[in-house]
């Protein structure tokens, strides 16, 4: 009898006295951290810094990237980055979001529901920066697509690694050929940077980090921001 009542309470999410209780079977949801910034800003480098920190604090996590993270999204990524692809801006926006919805539904949301933290190298802010700023598509079109994302896929923390575009590009293309985006002109990258900063303005979910400094200085700021989130929401279960 008690067991039946107990199960009933858990399913409905109410305690014996009618107060709201968390279902016993569901772990606390994981937290969602995204890394943003232009090419060569240090996203991949600092993703490793975050992974190390989460491991040291026994926080379960997955790391992933955009566009990408699923077979479909990685195929779209190849098309998007291939310098010989001819893609009009609106198609580019829809391709990026097609990849994103697949990634969110198959990878990001399930991991967060399981209580894993998700670190993602680029997410929705990149669409505002590249397709909004870079390609000059109307902000409202991107906002409309953003509204289709589930609430759970709203980042808890966005680390915006901000660096002068020329400096980042030199770092990024030192040892390889430039992709379709990296072949864009300087003005494109100035607009990307401006759009990123516009997104970050006035929101406490964003940390704008000066990524023009040494690796160590950037990593210290990244670790402090992520450490704050771990302190707030708890580490390993
Ligand atoms: N703060 C930094 N100062 C100098 N070089 C850096 C810094 N951060 C990263 N790098 C180097 O710049 C290159 C691009 O870094 P990466 O992390 O791959 O950037 P992103 O993923 O943002 O394109 C790499 O060779 C990396 O070692
Ligand atoms: Mg990278």
C-alpha cells in the first residue's frame, strides 16, 4: 500500500502533504556550457581546460561541437565548411539549424536529462554572429528559429572568447588551409565579433573573456567561470 502510494507520489511529483517534490528517479539536470568566439580564439584549447576541471570535480560530462555532434550534423558541417560549396545565406542558416535540432534532440537534451554536463564548442550564438553579423541576415529570422529550441537547450553559461579577428585567424590557419568561413574578408569578421558582443550585452549568462592574452590568463578566467557554476549547482553526484 505504502509502496503504491510512494510510486504514485513520485510519478505525479507531489509529496504526501501535497507539496511539490522532485521525482526520486530523476537526477538533477546537467548544466550546459557553450564556447563561442571567432576562429583561433581558443575554443578547442579551453574546451580541454574545462574537461580537466570537470573531471577533477567529479562532474559527469560530455563534450561536443557545432555544427556537428551527430552523423547528420557532421555531414552538414562538411558541406558548410567546404570552400567549393555555394550556399546562399538563408540556406546556410537553415542548414546550421537543421544540424542543431538533430544535435539537440539526439545528444544535448538526453545528456542533460541524465544529469551530465554538456560542453559545446559553438552553439546558437554562433548563428547570430555568423549568419546574423557575418552574412547580415535579419536578427528576427534567427530569433524565430532559436524559439524552436527546447528550454533545456538554453545555455547556462556562454564563454565568449573575444579576440581581434586578424589575430585569431593567424593562429587558426597557421598549420592548415582556410575553410569556407575562414576565407571571408576582414569586414565579415568584424561583423561577427560585433554580433557576438551584442548578444553578450546585458546578460548574466555570458562571460566575455579577453582571448588576446596568454593561454594561461585565458584558461584562468575560463576555469573561474566554470568553477562558479560548479559551486552553484554542485559537482559529482
Ligand atoms: N591565448 C592563446 N595565445 C596564443 N595562442 C593560442 C591561444 N589560445 C589558443 N592558441 C593557439 O591558437 C590556435 C587556435 O586555437 P584553438 O583553440 O584551436 O582555437 P578555436 O578552436 O577557437 O579556433 C592553436 O594552435 C592554439 O594552440
Ligand atoms: Mg576549434
